[in-house]
């Protein structure tokens, strides 16, 4: 019963198989191989974006930080949710790659940026002329860190506020597949049709060993990106092994099935927990649950073999975060619920 | 007949097997898994360095740049060979990770730094007080970019010059295995016993999909390294797949066998080429050859299916670089020689 | 009636006289001159800190950013008030000089950091291990951006929270003289005796053309500071003209008299405004007033020749900021009050 | 007899007078004052460049580094002479402000870049695609560090090579006035008519306390420059004192007279030294001399009251650098020559 994170799961057998297939003979290096080309083409199709430029890296932090650096100057403000991954979980990677841009934290319930708060932040930033940092770009996260999602319309509203000020928009889609399955929207509707300029398309949390795609819907910045990627040490010489993983995930709609399984298991878990009186702190829309249960519950669950992270809680309660993945089974959920 | 680079080869089946073995069940993330722990322990044994701290990353550029940044301040000079990988092939990654340190180029024949030139550079740097950059650190490369090696004594001489000035020493060992096999020296003699403080221990060019280890013989900087690695986007959440590759390479001395095969094929090629009157521009000591042959030869070889990179040459000649790998066979060499 | 800023005033005649005195014959460059030495010695006396290392720069932004960079690593968090100058008015200079450190905003009324809010921020930062930025340092501002002051005890309380976590403490004293006169405390009590490690000692807002001192109470980081200063282009070759200005200000306690005049005029203005029903948004403790008056007042004042900056206000009111300086006279204040 | 550097001299009385004139009443801050506006306009006239954007800073290092950063990306190569000030005397300021650009050293006798060497460096850089840094910009220095000058035609030739590759060109004119007087060329011919995009126009070495102008002949990058300047802590709040100094220098052609005096004294010194058998290592074209004289001479001169810097020399000789300024007199020169 491993609910610590979606990165605790093994990779599906199809990934191993595709890696084996790619491991045949000699090939060109640095992303000029066939597997990478296939992955790029498949992603353009998935996103209905024939002109998009796609590049692969190994971590979500690299994808996000490189994507932000491609658009935001060192004196720019990156508007992000107060609890965004870029703000709290990347040890300052955005600041590092942008050479010192400033993350401006925008509030909002359940991990979702509040449009009014964003509007206010946009208006305040840069109003002091040369004395303050300038408006740089907007970054949204879907699925959010709270496990909630933005619909296409919600994405478009927030992106629209930024674009009205001439700002580019980034989407951190480390769990994009889960957002697609949760909203039922098309990948295009959740991204470029809603005003997203650059997307971190996650593979790792959805089942790969370590591959994320950075998708530039506007190719203008793509060459600079390549230089930044190399300079950041993120251009792998044997690109085929990244490409192959991404191919394995995109083929036959597997990326949807894996995410659907994770989402379904989270829903099942949420339902079972609610039935047992456990408080869900945020709506459970994808594959992450934030819960509160009575003090002592966590220890009992762990004694029973469950694994998860502790979270702050209201007094008298214990908090926890539970994450499901492609590998979570109904049996896992049932066993966990039995321990409650 | 693929002689473009050692990164064009597939990975040995043992790597695939170890990945499959590691892909079993759930595990802890971010390098806290058993495969990573095993790889770290095996590397400490290989290097006879029980107190060394070992961390894994996916590229040589990341390993080098992060290692340099751990020791050299932004106002420091990194002394490197004029044609070092850090100087010519990393798009400024050392400058990026060190926040602007200056690479001071030191000459020397056949890719090997000249001790007198290093001494002069050390004396000149920092002599202007606050007006110039300060002496930062030394970085050597073994196998060098010219395909030659440093013996343990040669390493110790150069490292000694730096250490006499209080400077730390880095060794770029992207092809360290080939250097070990070429010199017959122990890994310890080629590194910490010769004065090396931090080592980039290469896996990728020796057969892995993309894993390099950074080895701190002095653990004092290791925590800062972890922060820099995370900040650079180089901390993989599913560390087991890096650990497993490294384990596959280190087990049963495979890293030595793979490198020995590459070196042997280079020697065979060198011998055959010399017999046929081809000029070898540098001593062939490991798995890289720089050759000059009459104009027209390159086209003929390529027409016959050979692949390699062009290089500058003296007039009337054509230059080329040939690299062998664990996957190069005697048949490949023979076929290539037949085309000459 | 110039109340825009203390930097709008001319310099006192004593500054011109000292510059003329220093402009005599040839001298050594880069701060090795006698005027700089005299300024450094006088500052050590003023601060009762015989071992302090003192360096001069030309702007408060440079002083602050260089001071922060001397202590806070790129992956560190700088705890500062939500409206600190370093956060809002330096276009990201702290991020630039620290190579990407993160400013963590701490709230508190009237420009003063709330101790509880600081404590919470300290506890939260770095708790995520390598995933988040680490606790870096604390920076306080005295006089604050709201025109209020910290007493020595208040400074010590906040500094103590930081030091308990092993963090160094910076004091932005762009208006330090005004704080000294407002609190009646000694310079030592407001700084190193309260736990301050490094001080930006302001000269420009108190009457100089453009000189600030950075004072290291602990000299350990001073050499690195010199390198960073040079690298930032802030080492002036003709240091005597900075030294002379600082000497002019420190001699005969002028720095106290100038600040006392500014504070007194602010108090007079505050009293007059309060009498006339103008709302003071923050306690007026030094030389800055934030006021609210009925809509239309600002235009009328400007028509009468008054100059000041607009500020946000509650509905139906207009907001303004008024700053006095050494050059503000009772006549200026009286003329202004007549226009209300 | 102070020949250490042109920054050892006092400032001419006209500078003090203009400062006093500017020190009258209140004024707007941050360069929005009348003195700054006057200086900007005078510089546009001097350079015959009515559309140029002019900004003032306090040091040559800041001027150069900010100018380079305005045009060269972090992954760019800055082509400079092997002994350029930016390469040897700024403690890595260009690397700091550009966020890690690489200075590519180009050789050439007597401090002047060799056109063939520049051409070769241009061709080699960036040829490796994403693996190496890209061609960024060219920076020339006139007067060079060796005390020689480029004519307008020589400047145009070198700038032309860069521009043919689409690169912008910077001119470090810390001693630009001396170059103008030495060549007899117009400021326009030595700069924008020769292909220069951005100029560091020196004031400090020619007699000011500390003011340099950065002149953008193409205004496109000027706003970014303002942000970088602020972020670097180089925007002085009391801009009038910079403007006034520059006005003092530009008025009535004083900048020419001061430089002419320095050049004339250097020529007189060179003639006298040559007569006495002293070897001049570089042609003396402006206000710097590099000399070699028999061992023991330096000590004798210093005993007689002369001041200068030692330099490396051929065996049996001593080397020295002598610099003249606006304040050097014929009596100084005569006294020095008597000591030889």
C-alpha cells in the first residue's frame, strides 16, 4: 500500500519493452534518433499542434525551469500559485535557470489560482518603473499541488489575464494526463487553445522512468531552449532511451489509461474514506488526496503496512497526503480502507 | 561500422536485465532506493574510498559542471586544457553552474596539460589582487579529448601544482574506465591518491543509457552539491533506474571488460591504419583515434557504410575522428580496414 | 516644498568643502587613499566596533545586495518584510547578486516585521530537505519603509530568532541616522549588540551625493565582499571622493544633526497635519509620513507648489507620501500646512 | 611625479565648479534631472548621433559589463583582445553581468586585435552547434591596454568582420578622449560610422571623479539596459552629480584639451626616454608608456620620488608602466627624466 507518491511505482512493462526495442544497434546521438522523432511526432498529434516544437528532459524541475527561462528575463516576475511546485519544491530551480527572476505568489483555494488575486498581482507588478521587477510570465499547474484541476475555461480565464498584459503562459503538466482524464477536455483545449505558450508534459509521474517533454506551441524560443538545455546539462547523448519511454506511454493511448487508473483509484479511495468519516481537505479530482483523520490513525495505518506522507492538520487531527498511480490496484485501496 | 562516438552504441544486455530487476514493486524516491545505495557502495569499493560520497546524475556535462560549482566560486578561475570538454563541448555549462567562473585555458600536446604551462597560468592568475579573478580549481580529463591518458604520476604532478596553491582538483572521467584499462593503474591511484578531490565517473560512454557518478573524496561539499543538483533539475525522482544501471556496469568487473574491449578495438584499428599508411595525429592509448588520410578517403569509407566525424587536417589530407566502444567488434574493424 | 524624497535635496556645504579638500594632488586609487581610511576609522568609532571592516559603495541597492550576497547562498531564503526595499524597490538586485536566492516575505504592521510571522517563516523554510530552498539570512530595515523604527530591543528580538537558527542578520540602514535619532539608542545597540552581522550604513538619504558604507562586524566575509564589489563594478578607482563625503558627514556629529533636522521637520509636519484632520497611516517616528486627505487635496497642494508622491488610499480619500530631509525648513513645513 | 595611473590625479577645478552649480535646490532623482539631460544631449552632439540613448554610471567596469550584457546572451562568446580590460582587470564582471558568457581571447601585437586571429576565432566559435557557446559579440578597446590606438579604418575592419556574422560591436572607450586626440578622427568615425553599436565613453580617466557614459547608437536595447543598471545597483538616486561632472568635461571642448595634455606629456616622456636609451615596448600613441630600463633604475627613480607600476621585462631589464593625465606637467616630465 504505497501512497507516498506516484514516483514510487515501478514502470509498466510496455516501457521496458519499448526500451528493449530501442536498444538495437547504433544510432545518432543527442536526440537525433528515431525514437525521439517518433515521440515528438506523437506529442504533436496528441496536442493537435502540428507546428509545436517538442524537446525531452529527464525531470519535471528541469522542464519547468527551462521553460520559464525561455520566456522570462532575469528581471521578470513569474506569477505562480502560492504553493506551486516551482515555488516550494524545486529548491529555487526557476530562479537559477532564469538568472534570478522573482516568483510572485498568487493565492487561491485548493491549489487553484484566484483570478482576482492574479489580476491584482499583475497590476501591482512593474508599476514602479525601473525600481521593481517587471511582469514576466504566468505559470499554472494542472493537476494542481492540491490535487484539483483547472477546466479549459478556467485555464483560459487565467491565461487571458496574463496575455492581456502581453505575458506568455506556462503550464506545469507534471500530471497533465490526470488533468486530461479528470476534465474530459482535449489536450489542445487545456493548453494552446486556452492560451498556453509552453507546456511541461509529464511522463514520470504517469509511469515512465524519468522523461518529461517541453512543448513550445510557438517555436520562436525553441533554439534558445536547446542552448539552455545543453548548458544545463540536460541534453542526453543517448536520446533514444528517452524517446522510447515517451513512445511507450503515448502509443495506443496508454498515457490516458494509466492516468485513468490512477484517478479511478483516488476516487475509490476518496469515496471509501468519506464513508468512514475521514475529512478530505480538497476536492479529489485527480490522483492526490489530502486527508485529516483522528490522531493515532497514521500510526495504525503504518503498522498495517501503509505508506504516505504526513501533512499539517487542524488540532486534534492528523493530516496526510495520499497519491495513487497507474500501479495502484483496487486491492491496495481495499486493504488500506480496511485499516482505517 | 559506427565510429562516430561511444554514445552511438546500444547498452549491453546486462543493463537491460538489471533495469528489469530494479523495476519490481514500489520504492522510495529521490535516490533513497536500494539500487542507488548499492551503486554508491560499489563505487566506494572500486575507488578504495570508504568515506567518499557518491551521487548520480544523467549526463557528463551535469556531472562536470556541478562538481566544478561545488568547489569554485563565481570569481574563480578553472584551469583546464585548451581543448577540454568543459571548455569546448558543454555550451558554457561550467560558467552557468559556477555563476560565471572563468575557464583559463592551459596548453599541452595531445590533449595533455603541460606542467610548465599550468605553473605559469597558476602564477599569473590572481596576481592582480581584487582586479582579476582568483585561482579557483584545476580540472583534468582522463582519457583526454585527444584520446591520450595521464598516468597516475602525471596526474599527481599536475594535481600537486594546484594543491600547492591550495586549489582543489577535479577529474573529468567520462572515459575513466578506458583510462584505468589503458594505464593499468588502480582507480585510487588515478584519483584521490594523486590528489583528486572530486571525480566525474563516467557510465554513459562505457555502455549505460545515461548515468554518471560524482564522487566526493572529501565529503565536506557534498550537501551543497545535493542542493545544487536539485536546483539544476538533476535529482531524478525514480533514482532506482540510475542506480540499477550503475550496478549493472560495476558488477563482476563489467566496467573494466567493456572498456577493455573498446580500447582493444581502437588498438586494432590503429595498427591496421598505420600499416595502411594512415597518419595517427595522437598516440592511440584508449578508444579514440584521430587520423589523417588522403583526400577522397572519407567519401569512399562512407560509401562503404562507415560512420565517423570529420576533423581539420593538414593540407592535401582529410581528418577524421574514430571512436570505439564496448559494442565494437573485430569484424567492424576488419570491415573498416578493408575499405581504406 | 519638495517632499518627494530625501534624495531630492542638495548636499550640505560641508560636503562640498570636504570634496574640495580631498581634491588635492595625486593619491592612491581603489580605496587605498587617506580619505577612505579616515571614513572607515570614523565609522568604526561611531559604531563602537574597532574590528569592523568598512567598505564604501555609491548606492543603497548595491550596499544591500552585496551585503546579502556575502552571506546568503544561491539556494538560500532571505527573510524580509513584505514591503522591504530589497523586495520592492531594487528590481531584483538581491536575486542578481546572490545568484538567485529567494526573498521570503514576512508580514507585520507599519513596515515592522512581526516576530510570530518571522518565527513561522523560519520554521517552514527548509523543512522539505533538498526540495526547497534553505534558510539563508534575515534582513531588517531601520527606519522601515513605512517610516517607523525598531528599537534596539525589537531588533534584538527579531535578530535573535534568526540567530537561533544559525542565520546571519543584515540591517538595511539607508536611513540609519534617522533611526538612531528617533530611538535615542546608540549605533552599537541598534546593530551588533542586537545581533546584526552586516550593516548598510546610509549616507545618500542623509545628505551625501551618493555614498553608503557596508560594515562587516564579523570580518570573515570581507575579502569575498571585495571581490563581489569589484565584480559588480562598484569599486571606484578614485575612492577619495567617496571617503571625503563620508568624512564630511561623520565629522562633528553632522550625520546626527542632519537626521535630527529631518526627523524634527517630519514631526512638525505630522503635528500640523493631524491638527488639520489629516489621517496618518503609520506612526511618524522618523522622516517619512504616509497620509490620507480628502480627494482634491493633492491637486490643490501641487498647484501651490508642493511636490510629493501619490499613494493608494481608502475610498474617498487620497494618499500621499511625504519625506523630509536635512534641507527641509520650518518655512517649508509652514508653507505646506497653509495649503492644506 | 605620479605616473601610476590616470586615476591618481585630482579632478580639474571646472568639475568642482560645475558640481557646486548643480548643488542648488531640490531636483528630481534617478537621472531625471537637468544636469543629466544636459550631459546626454552634449554627448549626442559630440558623437553626432542625435538618436543615441545615453546613460551614466560610476565605473568603467560597470559601463563595460552592462553594455556587454545588453547584447550578449549567457551562452554567447565575447571576442576580446587577450589582454583586454574586460578579460584581465574586472574580476569577471562581464561573466557576472552576462550570466556566464565566455570571453574568447583574440591575440594581436601591441594590444591591438589581429584581424586574421579574429576571423579565425569567429569561424571556430559556434561551429559545433548546440555543444559550444554561440558567437555573441565583439568588444574592442580604444586606447588599448598597451597604449596604442585603432584608427577609424582599423576599427571598421574589425567591426566589419563581426557584423558580417551578425554580431554587435562594443567599444571600451575608458580612454576614448585620448584615442580621439591621438587619431585625429571624429568621435563618430571612431564609433558608429565604423560599426560600433554601444560605447563606454570614459570620463574618470580623463579627469572626472567617477562617471562613464554608456551610449547606445541603436536604442533598441536601452530599456533593458536601464533594468540591468538598476538591478546592478548602478542607478544613482542623485543623478545630478554625475550629470554635472560630465557636463563639466564636455563643455567648451574640455574633454579634448584634457586628453590632449595627457597625450602630449606622454609623447614628451617617450621622446626623452628614447633619447636616454630606454626601450619602449609599444608605440606610444596616447597617454600610456611601457618601458624597459636597466635593473636598478626603478629603485633610483622611486628614491627620487617617482611613482609607477612594475611590469614584466626581458632578462637583465626592468619593466614599468607610466601613465600621464590632464594633471601631468612638463615640469613633472622633466623631473622624471632628470632621474633616469
